[in-house]
């Protein structure tokens, strides 16, 4: 029910995006909560999830719900790409000499063919025959752009995929709602 609700909300946000509600967000905590939420899903039973989270990662100004949805979409895609058993590694860090943080999600799945890499952020593009909506990555891309961030994907067929998200620590000129720590 939660996933359906989030997908519908994401579709509505994609159709008529609402401005993010910025608060101070601890990315490592948000990642931990998201992994805990997904860990009991049947899809994740066959997987090992490794967390390589920088303990000194600064809080960022972000919309926690949007970033959580991005993480859910990426982790679900990673889990679906792993056919047998495999590993998903989530890494965080602060970029040197920049006021930005990085989140990397790497999987040992089947990988993405080069001809599909350029289409991943297109609405309704899916490689999941009969099961995907093709909205997860396009919504995620939209959310990260709303945060003045960057979103990239590298992949090698047969070896896996890595998603890299870069977020600014502070949102210049944006109003912060309430502080959540």
C-alpha cells in the first residue's frame, strides 16, 4: 500500500511538481531508515546490503520525503536487477573541496545494456516487461534536479550498475521549513 501510494504521489508530482519542503536532513539516518523499511520485503531476502556510510557526513538541506522516494526507487531497481543472490552497497561521502555530498548505490546485478542507458530517465521507459511503470527513475531524476543536485548512472552488462547522486549541503535562497534532526 505504501509503494502504491508513493507511486501515485510520484506520478502526481511528476505531472504537477510541487516545490520541495526543505529541512535539515541527516542522509545516513534516512538511508538507514529506508533500508530497514525495505529489508523485510521478499525481494530483499536474497540480498546482502552493505552500508559504507561516512560517519562525519554533514546534514543537508533537502526534502526528506523526496530523497526517501529516490532511495526507495534506486534500491528496488538494484534488488530487481539481481537474479540470484547478490550485494547492494550504499556509500556516502562529502566531496572534497565542495559543499556537496555524494550517495552511491552499487549492485552486482545484470547491468544495463548501453542502448538503454540514455533512455533511463524518460517517463514510461521500462525494461521490466509487464511489471514496471517506467516512472521511478524519471521521478527520481526530477526530485534530484529540484534539489540542484546531479544524478548519474554507470553500468556494465553482467557486472552491475552504480547510481550516483550528488546533493548540495545547503540550498541557496530557499526557505527551510522546520529543522528535523
